[in-house]
C-alpha cells in the first residue's frame, strides 16, 4: 500500500503544480475551486487541465480555476462515501464539485438510474442520455439542492460482477453469492431479489481483499480499471455481466456563484465542463479497454452472455423493476431512459461495453 500511496502523492503533486501554474496578467474577478470527489487522476487529469485552460483563457484571466484532487484512495477514509463535497459546494465553501452519481443519489434518487441493471444497452445509449434532454433535466434538477449540474462523466464506466470461483451465466447463478457493492438502494433491491447478499463496501477498494479472505464476500461490482487498482486479479478469476450497470459521475457548481456570473461566463463554464466531460468519458473507455487486456493476460476470464442469456436476465428483473426499482428512481424516468436514442461519442470512439 505504501507504494501506491507514494505514487498517488506524486501524481497529486504533479497535477496540483500543473493546474495551479497559470499566472493571469491581472487579478481574477472570480475564483473557482473545483473539488474532485474521486481519486482516478489517470481518468481526469487531461479533462481537468482542459477545463482550467478553457475557462482562464476564455475569460482573459477574469476567472481563476484551482483544481483540488481527492484524498489518497488507498487510505480507508470515510469522507468520500457521503455527499460532503456537494454539501460544501451547496454552502458556498467551494464553487465546483465532482462526485459519483451513486453518492449524489442520496440527494436526488433519480441519479441512481445509472446503477439500474440492464437498463442501458452500451456506451452509445449513455451518450444519448448525457448529451440529450433527459441528461439536461437530471443536471438541472440539482438546483433544488443549491447546485447546478454541468456535465456527466464516467470515472469508471461499464461495470460487471467479478467472482472468485465460478461464472455467472444466468440469474440463478447469483443466488447465494455475497457481493460487494456501493450500497445504493438500487444495488440492494435487485441483487437481493435475485437471491444474492449485497455487502456495502462503498468506494473503499482496500476493504475488498480482506473481506474476500475472511469470506464476507465472494464477488464484487467493479470496472476493469478498479479490478486492476485493487489488485483483485489475485483472487478474482471471472468478470461477469460487464455492462449490466455503469459507474457514472457528475460535475456541478454552486447555484448562487453560477447565476451571479455574467451570461457569457456562465456559457463559458458550462461549455468547458461539457468538453472536459467528453474528454474524460473517452479516456475512461480507453483505460478500461487497456486494463481489460492486461487483466486477461494475467489470467482473468471475461464471461460473455449470449443474447438469449441477456434476455433471461431482463425477464428475471422485470418484476424487480415493477416492485422496487421504479419506486426508487421513478417509472417515468426509467421509460424515458429506455427510449433514449443512442448517440455516437463526440470523439468518434466506438467501444462495445461488455
């Protein structure tokens, strides 16, 4: 762990130096302190630098941007699992924030939609949501919490269920499994309905290995990148149901601060945030694909479902949606998300999320 700690500290220092090095020709009229609520600098460094450069240059130095990365991810801290960054932004203690939607869902349950099983067909479907009217509505809905949503990113992307000992090819294979999850109401509802025992580990990667060793869990919801970050390839030999849900995050800004900016600067901040989000989403997809190849070379086996098996999962989940999930997220929202047309990623990247 010390090795990871030193590496993270070095990366954090490098990012801080890079992002705070600009010296505007005159004193800034506005300052944006952007609190990043996740530690994945490899996902976000280019995106954060893009936002800072676009806003500072586009405002001719009137706006100064300071990026504040999250704490060391290898320390077992509790702050990141609650919406405390959003609380700080809502109170005006920072101007901008960035958090996982499974955390932000505690403020608006509709944001748990991205945890819904087999709702989205892939990355292009999600692009249609992020870049379309439903995504805009979800972002704007955060105004009720004194924050304004700017853009959706991944900071993860397609998720699956990694297992230690056997494959998952049908709903019946989940029965009896003890699965480490983030702990949202959506996670708990659908997994328990299919006979699994969800165990909340939130975003604490360091807890996965000891929980696996003492048999508290034998499965865990992960992305390919997180499988690598937590060194799970030592114990987890199968990655199943990839693309069954998505690890998504959201960038937002304090409502009073944002509304108080001149109209041109509001447009500048919003456009820069959307551009940064597109960069981050492409980077997340790229890194997951690269990591997947590395994990396969180390003996991890991906389990692909046939179309018939996927339909079997969807059919098994139908009553779960009706009994529980629609009540948590909203039936109308779920239907609108299902009907959202896919859209290509603005970068042109094409990846199958499986």
